């Protein structure tokens, strides 16, 4: 089979499509014929040597989410048969024609969606749901500030906030990006993208949040150090920040007194390093809570564009440019 491999340490910023041995499923595993792969910034970081995969996964093989069909099953597998559609998360190696995953660490794609759309769901929507509701405790009627809302996870978060009865404040680097996001939502037949839109970098973001909402109950942040002070100033007392990205830096000063006096909390989370038991729990949560929303049309993956599987480097270059809106997906015929 073919798989994309990051080139050696002397040339670690490139990848090559190579022939490698097809994996064989263990007793509790399935072999997946991968038909689509969702791209994530973690793939770019891994290619540059900055984000190694969890133990047990080849550091030369990128890719965190996939969609496809079951090609073979292990002798103890009871949940799947050959030909079943599947999608899910994997610690690494999804840029391949075949992958092996535990039979329980998979998700049945919602009805009515193709492979490219299915591959755009797991990372974005599971990350957003976990950050907003499991780690962040967002409740109906509350305000959530999504910092960097035009990312794949940000777009998923805005949909989830509205679908589950909360209210959203979206930020992006320009008003043009916010307008484009609103147009994408409208074109998909979805409700208004956000309740309040603000431009990152403008003075008075936290003041506007406080004035128009009384303060956010939750901040879901992709930016990191450069946004921390403003995020905390945007929260109301007992507010929470969930950190899921560090695109704006990793080091800053923090006034601990502000946390204490206003009873604020900060939670950090990642998906990739979760133990398999937690990933299985999230897969079942998708089945129970998110699939019905997808099948009712209340949630929809936003795919910016697709690339042929053979054009993975071009797809990553498109992601690096930062001009996309939604997911970039590799597809195999």
C-alpha cells in the first residue's frame, strides 16, 4: 500500500509518497480502507518535527482523522463487518491507503454525508464538544467566546453552541473573515454564524464583550499567550477558559490575583494524547449526542476544499497559507 512519510531529519520539512507493508489487524482490530483524510495543524507541526505522535505511532507518518470502509476484521471483532463505513481519530498515520484501528475506537458516519464530509467531522466536532461542554461546562443560555473562530474547530464550536442553546461571540483576524464565515453558514442553510463578532487585535475586545453580554461564561481559545490577558478580562466572575491552541505563543505573564478575586479557572486540553479508553468514550458520545444533530441538519461539516491523496504536500501548503475557511481534506477515488 501507499502512505505519506515525512522525509528524514536532514530534510524534515517535506514528505514523500512511498510503498510500505499493508498492516494486518489484530484480534480486536479492523483494517480500514481509507477514502478521505482530514488535515489538521498538528500534521504541519509533526512534519516540522515540533509535534511528535503518542508512543506506538511512527513519527514519520502524519494524519489524525479519517473516513473509509472496513476492509478486514480481526478474529474477535463483533461490531463491524467488511464494507461497513467508519470514521474516527487515530494517533498518527492516517495519510495512508490502509490503517488499523481498534474496533471500538471508531464512529459510524452520520447518514447523508460523503467520505470527505465524514473525514472533516471527528477532530473538529469532538474537540469543540469536549472543550465547550465536558471541560468548559457550558449551559444553555450562557455566552461562549470562541477566540479564532474561523478555524475548523472554531466553526464546529459555533455550530454546537447554537445547536445546544447557548450564545456565541466569535473573533477572527479581520471583519472580512467574519463576513466570509457568515456567508459560509448561510450558504449551508445554517442559522446565523454568531451572535456577536469582533476583530482580534482591535482595542476594546474585552470591553465590548463585557458591555454587550455582561461577560462571557466561557472562553474557548486557540490563540494562546498573546490573547490570555484579554480573554480573562472578557470573562464574568466564575468564568472558565479552555485552552486548545497556542498559535499566538506559549509564554506570558499572568496576574494570579485576577484569577483568585474573580474565581476564574483555566483548563488545558488536547485530543491526540488521550488514552484509547477516553477516545472510545468520545466515540460513543458522538454516536449518542452528535449524530442525531448531523442527521437532522443542525450540524454540518464545512469543507473548504479537497485535494487528491497524491497531492498531500499541496494540501498542507494550502493550510499553511491560512486562507482556508473550514477543513481541507485529502480524498482517494
